[in-house]
C-alpha cells in the first residue's frame, strides 16, 4: 500500500468512523455503503487541503470506487 493510499484510508476512517483495518485499498466504498455523494464531497474537501483538486464531474463512480483508485488519481 502506498503512503497516498494509506492517507486516503485514514481520511475515510475519520469521516466514517470506521475501525482501523475495516477499509482496505480495494474496499468498494459505494457498493458497501461506506461512502455516498455527500461523503464523497467531504472526502474531496479533506484531500484537496493536501493534494490536487480532483475533477469528479468527469469521473465515473467506478473510477473512484476504492481508496486505491482515488489515490491513483491524486498521483
């Protein structure tokens, strides 16, 4: 797991209250109900404080469905 993926997971844990280890790099965030559209906005705001802005309007839900995929977009 990359440092960036670990950071995305840490942000998700903070936002959702998930226990450490509950969210992995390949966790399907939308399919499992961990993240919804409001949660996605909160996550993006948190990530944008440290990394580049993501243009989610042009991304499909599949492209941002796991922490690893989100981290890859930030690289």
